[in-house]
């Protein structure tokens, strides 16, 4: 006897709200965080999770729309009515649903949560699609003792809220409390249309504390970058240790300007910080090779970098492929720093790719990291530092895996 075909699953849409206006940091949603636009971190996680029928960004700004599409999201242009400082998330989501009748469930993901991982989103999708919950929201566990507030002028004492001062818990003896962290709110259409993001059969999803990073709170950008580099999601493929950096000379190592003397000699300028960056890479055992579309042999010789260089390179990707094969490296072990259209294919192939701040638009779109520094003004040194930070992440992951394997061996693999 034939069984009935399974009913089609409800349309689950990821929706990231990204208004152009910001009271704090202008265009914060696309400000670079560890070389990636802030919104790009959550879009990458949502798309790689593979559980959403569609991934959307609701915005009122052209530049945010451009970045959203670059990361593979669709864009809903929100109306001015829900783009005000006073507009609520619920109002914006309801407007989105009014225009997209195919959507049954909305996973509202906050753009300011760059340490969100696909594994979190997959588990939440299962809760709401397979286990029948109407709404699921993210929380984090905190071990903080709370006291009542005493306002200025009040003649009373503060009181403990969640502890007995005579018997304070040790952290390991107290499970702590659950707090909303704002990373995401999933809800079915019928709840949202009634004016709720949380309701019906509710469930919380507890995120790991290290993944609970909120840029609205962690307003110190350098600290947030360190957190993301340590705990962020960098894509489906595991990171590998970089063993070769290929750097385009013109526009990366130099600023792209060529000075011509009266006797027709060419001169270029470079930043000594970039030379230090190259030397630091070499000390870490990372080969550095240079590539240029013009004949800059004399300039490179004068810099005394001691790097293999290919000049008059009319086909950069072919040069890169030849080097990669000759050294015997996988693409994941190759980093590339470029700045022009001729670098785009190399940027796409390399496991780690970067561009200076003043690189052309096509190169920026293809790169995984956009430097704060311009070409010839410290971009190479900055990209070297980025490589070092990611190497720390690779080494940390390797140690964790070794510890797990060691624990398995100690218990006889049980």
C-alpha cells in the first residue's frame, strides 16, 4: 500500500533587519568587523545553515542592499514608515510579511550578532519545524548576582534579588540564570500577525557564552573583532594554516604611483611597516612571493626583500596556479593580497584573500578581508596581522581536537 506523500514544509525565511540610520555608529551594519561587513557574518551563517527557504535583508539603504546581495541574500526595501528611530522590529517584520505571502515562519536574526553559527540555526529550525513550537528565541546563561536599585533620594537599603548574602554560591555550584541575548527570534506568521514575536508554544535556545557577542553592547570595535576572530564562523571549510602569501606589488606593496625623473627613471614609494610585515611572515615560516603586471625588477631589487617575484605577469591566475602546484600546497594554504580586476580570480581561488582599503570594487567584492589601510600605506602589514590571528584560531582548533581525541583514547573510545 502506497503512503501519502509528505506534506511540504512551511516556508522558513531568515530576515535580517538593517536600517541605514544609526544613533551610534553610522552605517554600523556594514562597517567592517575583522575584514568582513558586520551583516556579512550572520548572512554567511544563515545561508550555510541550509535550513532556510529564503534569506532576506530588510533595509532602506542602497549600500546595505549592495552588501546584502554580495553575500547572497535577497533584499526587501522597507518603507519610510518603518525606517524611523521609533520603528519597532515587530512593525518591520509585519511589513515584510505583508509583501511576502509565501513565508510561514520568520527567523529574525540580529545583524549585531557576528558569532552566530549555522549549527545554532539548524537546531532552532528543528525545534520550530519538527517539534511544533510556535516561537523560539535565543538566551545565554549568566552567573551574575542581582540587587535592587535604590534611586537617589530614597531612604532605603538595597536588597538581594537572586542570592542569600550569608551563603553566596560558588560559580560551579550555581547553574546561573537565562537572559535573552537578542541573537534571534523565530516565530510563526499567525503570532506575528497578532503582534507577538514570542508566544504560543514557546521555547528558548541556549547559546554558548562565547558565541553570544552583541555589537550593540560590545561597542569597543577592537574587542569585538578579537571575539569574532576567536569564536566567529568562517565558512563551511575548516581553516588551514597559511604557508604562502602572494602579494601584488602595484597598489598593495606600493601605492600604485610611479614617479618619473627628468632622465626618465622610475621611482616608487613603499611603507616600511609593510617590509616589517613581510619579514614577520617569513620568520613564521610563511613564504612570501610578489607579482606584478609590469617590469618592476629594479624597484624590487632596491627594496632587498629577498622574495621570489614574477614581473610582466599577463596572467596572474596562471602564475599563482604554477606556484601552488610547484610548492605542493592546497588552495586553502595560499593567501593572496590584490587590488585590481586582474586579481579577482586569484582572490577567489586563494584560501585567504585580502585587499587594501582603496582597492577597486570588483576586488573588494571577491576578497574575504578588506584592510583599513590603503595600498602602500601599511596594508601588507595589516593583512599579515590578520593571517597571524587566523593562525591562532587554526592552532586553537587543532589543540581542541587533540584534547578530544586524547580523552577518547583515555576512556577506551567509549
